[in-house]
C-alpha cells in the first residue's frame, strides 16, 4: 500500500488521510490504532536512547495524538533541537508507524576561555554556565558574554570586552570566549560630601578602598568593594546613633578610562539617644543588676554595636550561673532586645524581655573524632566546663576557640554541643574534633645572608607520645606509633657551608596533666666565624608553669662545652683569651606573656619576655649575671576586600651583663644582620677589640703591644628598637614591608653610638617549602659609626619572634 504519511506538527494536527482502497480512504480515525514501530529521523549528534527515554509512546501502544503532542513538547524542552515534527504512516494491517523528525540544535563540544589574566578560567566558567553537550543557543551565549563582562566590572576592569569565535563554533562545536580585559581602573581620589559629624579622614579609616600610590599601593577599583564600603559607612554612623544615615556611592571615570574617583554622598540624620529601659521576666537578677551589666544606659547615644554588646553581656551574666538557654525575646518572637522609636523625637525606648530558663550542671564530657589523640589532651583545652559544676556559658565558646587554634586539629571544624533535654538538670557535653596531620618530614636546602648555605633534614611530631613505643619493626617504619599525647618532638639536622646545627627537642606541655611544662634540648653547633671557628655541644632543660592562658614562668638550666679553634693571627685579644675548650653552665628565670593571634603571622596582640640567668651558678669557667627583656606588639591597620591584613609591628629589646669584663666574647651581646639590625652585617656593629701588635724595638728584639682593632667583639649592653609596616601585594603569596631598625651595642649602658637603618623588602610564601615565608630586604644605614660593617641586601626566613 502506498499512502502519504500524516504529518503532526507541534500542535499535532492531522493534515489529511489519502490512502486509496482501504479503511483509511473510508475516513477511519487513526486514534487507538496500534503503533507498529517508532522511528527517528535526522539525528546526528543526539543519542537516540535519550529520545526514546523521553517519549512515552512505545511500540505496541495505541496511537494517541495528544500524547504525541506532549512528547514533542518534552523533546523540545531538552534544548537540543531547533524543530521536532511527528508523522504517521498507515500499514495494511491497520497499524501505524510513528515517525519523529528532528532538526538538531548545534551542540557544544567544549567551552574555553582565552585572553584572561586577572580572572582565572574556573571563575569565568562558573559565570558562563555552559558546558560540553549543551546547545549552542544564541540567547544563552549572549547571556554568558554579559556575565563575563559583569565579572570584570566587579573586578575593576570596566573596559573589558568578550567575543566568541563563530567559525570555530560552527566547524568544531568549540565555544571559545575571547576576552580583552583592558586596563583596571585605579582610584585616584576618594571624596565625601554631606558629612558634618565626622571628618573625611575619620570616614576614610572605615572603608577598604584605597587610592593609588606608585609602587606601594595598587588602588584598584572594585564596584562591589565600593558598594560594600558604603555599607560600612552606614554601619559606622549607626554605631554612633545616627540610625537614619544613608550613603550613596558614585564612580566618576577619567576621559581615558584608566582612573576613577569615588564619591560617597551622605545624609547623616539625627543622633538617637536612649530614653527608657524596661525589664520584665527576670527573677534571678534584679533590674539594677541587669542594667549595670548592659553597655547601654538611659541617656546614652543609641549605638547599634552597644546594643549587641548589651545582649552578649546579659547572656554571659546568666551563663555564669548555668542558665545557658536564657533568651532575650522581642514582641514579634525574634531574639534580642526590643526597641520602640519615638515619633517626634530622636529617642528610643528599650524593652528587655528575659526568658531565663533553668540552670544546668555539667555531666559527662564526651569526645568524638579524636582517633589518635587521647581524651586527656582535649581535656587540657577545656575552659569553664567542669563535670559536677554549673555550666558557664562563655566556657563553651572559649573551649571551641582553643581547640580550633590547636595545631592538633583542623581549624574551624570543632563543635561543642550540649546534650540532653531542656527538662534535665544535668546535661552532658559532646566535643567533636577533626584531627589533622601533626607529623612532618622535611628535606631541603636554604641560604641566608647570616648563615650561608644550609642543608636541612628534620622530623617533627606535634602530637608525640613518648610512652607509645613500636610493637614491631613494621609498625616502626609505617609510623603507627608514638602519637596521641600532645607532646612535641623534633629532630633537626642542618649541615652548612658556614654554620651547622644538629638538635633534638622534646617538649611535654602538661606534666602529669598539670599546668607544669617541661622543655629539653640537646644540640651540637659549629660555625666558621670571621677570625675563628666555634663549636658548641650541650643542652638545656626548662621547667615551668602556666598561669592562665597568657602568662608563664620557668626555671631554666643550661650546660655547654665551647671549643674555640683556628684563630687568625690578627684576631682580637678577647678571642685569644678564650682559645680552646670552655665550660658554661647557668641557672635562670624566664617570664613570658603572649596574646598574639597567630604565631607565624601575628596581626594583633603582643609578646613579652623577661630572662635573668646566673652563669656559673652550678659550676663552669665563668661567673656573671645576664638579663634581657623583649616586647613585640602588633596592630592591624587595614584589611582589604580579600581579608588580607596590613599590619604594623613594633619591637623593643634590651640586654645587660651586670659584671664588667667577666663575660667571654661568645657570651656577650651582638647585633647586626637580618634578625636584629638590618643594614649591617651579621654581628657587624659594637665595640671593637684590641689586637696584638708585634714590632722590632731598635734592633734589641721583638716587642708586643695592644692596639685598637677592627673586629666587633660584643658588649655588655644592647638596645634594639624596630618598626615595620607589612602589607599584601599579590594574593597570599607576596607581601611587602617597609621598616626602620635602630639600636646599639656598648660596653656600658648608653646610647652614644646609636645606629639607624631604613629599608624595604619582600615576603615570599611558597606553601610547598613550608609555612614560614622567605624574606628579602634592602636596608640603608642613615646613622652609623666608623668601622661598622654595612650590608644593604639581606635574606632569610621571616620569623616573627
């Protein structure tokens, strides 16, 4: 039978029936006729199985034009076809063959980006949102181009353009975005208008956008960043009672499109004050106690940050007595202190509605996630959570913070949960941690302007357990031993061209689970100094106690054997005086205080150290008293859009040997070099030693005398003071510094020969080579003494202490 197929478009309309001599010619409706087969036409890119999985009409089903229409709609929603048509071809046995004919949408085989340098591929692909296998739809491609341009505008590149390689897309299906980034706008000026309550200088200190300064600051413009700055200004005003303050940000671009000025227009409004404070729901504390605990009082400026501080203080007040579920509830059911604004006055009433709850007692403390670390190690970090005692609300946060800062666990992963039901008087506590790798094996080499070329091999374990010995040879080599007690062990081997050090350190931070700590070190050290070689072998033991989380004190003992050899003939007399082996022992007291937020890169806080030791107290060849004190303070002065901080630090230190001419040359104070006073060579400043002068006295024989020499031999008094400005340059990898180092080393207390050097430098962080960045500095002495040994360039690792 030769019949014309019936075509069904998107609306599935039967165009006609023209099969002569059969039932079709008699006008019989094809509805419910069996479908003998379903066939596909025009597929070249799309997998036929995808079509068969999408349509609902199957071979053997009764024909239904409505279902076919729905199937065409479902196929169209795949976004892989420009057009879908359906037709039927009647068969002699009364069945039909259903045909689907496709005009395919071109599919993308790959998505690539070229020409981008500022924004990485991954970031751009995330905003493009087109992937291999998606249709090459013009609308979607145009939308992707606009999103890429928007991303660049947010990054400060307002002239960025994006195009698509059309021939490559048509030929190979590769969607290639060609980016022309254009210059990034630099902020040349930041202006304010409408501000009468605060100066422009005060407002500038509250925003993160900064103007461009050649070589020192990029001053790059970010639309998103400046908009966030407008929010910071609003918050600044509201924290000072100007609740109606509004800030509008505008950007003015220069004609060449390279520079911009940012204008913040302010409407300050009136300053609000607190008119009344009402309290209800309290029975544990009276009204006066609650008001005294708050940061806001009647008559105070209504500052939003002080309101938040009041809420925190009240929670802490109740938390001290175990009311850890105490709540402050507003009239609408939300949490916090409620407020009512006066209609005709800039005043506000505060309503403190207290839901006290009940006091709870600490039950058991359980730990989860510490598979290697012993429970007692975690117990040491717990603060104000003692079984059998009332809960202290602040203790939950303090405990969480201490565990997050611990080198044994991953930061930010600690969770502290109070278990049980509100009706229970005793509530258990679950502390969940996630352990991190606490061991490291280091192998490498380095170079320093102070120490020369040094090789390094070290094994460090910050969660060591000296009692956990290996049970087998296999356990020893796999490292499945010696872990879990929170002790510190380090084995260091550093052979070098000028300096070599071999050292073993063991530290028990909590002796017998108390606040007493023990530090021990054994070492062998040798160095080729300018006029002689020095070897030291010995060790020290420090036994002390922590007083809270800030202060500590310890008794320190030291024993060393020093060997001075290979002395040059023109060396100072002081060096010849200690030629050969010497024995040193000392007993001392050390007191320290630390509030820094990070030991590798502190951004706030300070460290204070005081040391006093008596050399010869337990024997040895020398007897003298040596004291030193050091203070290092850190301030964050700025923070950019990426959270990178600019830090100013000040360091001051002094040392004194109380007895004159008793300390040997290798125990005196020395200065100069990267870690003390840049701009001068290592130990390049200070008093010069006398040398022996040999002369012929009128033919009567040789005579000797001492004359002033050129080599520094150290002094009994040292004073150092430094300022440093540390700022980000590129991501977390490169930072810049500007600094001023000053100080002196003298035979007696004084500042007659004071040195000053200023300089700049780079801090380069290479994660693969360790956490401590490399330091490269240029320093120029602007105040020096005759004979000082200057050194403009120095390099080392950037240790903060």
